[in-house]
């Protein structure tokens, strides 16, 4: 006797679960050890991109600015022409009057309205007011307290989606 396979109507087939997209963070960090620790602590909750200097950051921003949800920015970027404060000012459009001094790779970047969080050991070199005026949304000092960083990112992302 031949068995017939039961057909399931299309609307009753098991649906394929959709994997929620993780938020994409760009971490601009020149110290490899700091990057590796952050990667270990953040990769479970976020997709990560890493730029070790200003030129890499500009390339990634130019290529993926629409996908990036949050930028984590170190202030001191050894081997870079721009430090994190200058790069943040540039991304926010705060250095518009004279761009002639900029390296070629830093010119004509798209304006970035996504949250920027300074993650830095140089928080005492700048006041919180100076850092916020440069375009930052938050400042987290090193050594990083990762629960505080997760909280700051979550708050910034919820603020972004609440309006």
C-alpha cells in the first residue's frame, strides 16, 4: 500500500525564525589589547567593526555609515593625523570652515548623526563639556566598566528609536 505524504497548506508551514539584527558598533581604538578585551565583552550583544587609526575609521564610515548604530571613540589615536576629538568634530560637521588642513582620506565624509561615545583614559585632559561640545553623546573612562558601557549604549539606542 502506497502512503501519501500529507501536504501542509502554505500558511501553516513552520515559519523560519528571523534572527534579529544586532546593532553595529564601530570601535576606533589604537591599542590592540583594549580592542581585544572590548571585542570579548561586546561581541555577544553587538556586531563590531574595528578601526585602529583615523584613516581606517574614515574608510569604514565612508563605506558603512548607514549601517553603523554607535561609534565608540578613543581620544588618543597613535599613528593618526587626527585624534578622536578632531575626528568626532569632523563627523559632526564642527570643522566646516577650513578643511584644507585635513588629510585627503578625511575630506568629504558623510555627516554622522549616530551616537558617539568616547572611551578613553584621557578624560582628564578634556572636560566633559569640551568632549560633549565636540559631538560626543557620552564619555566612558578606561579601564572600561562594561556594564556602564552596555547601559550607555542601550540608553543611546533607545533614545534614537523613541522619536
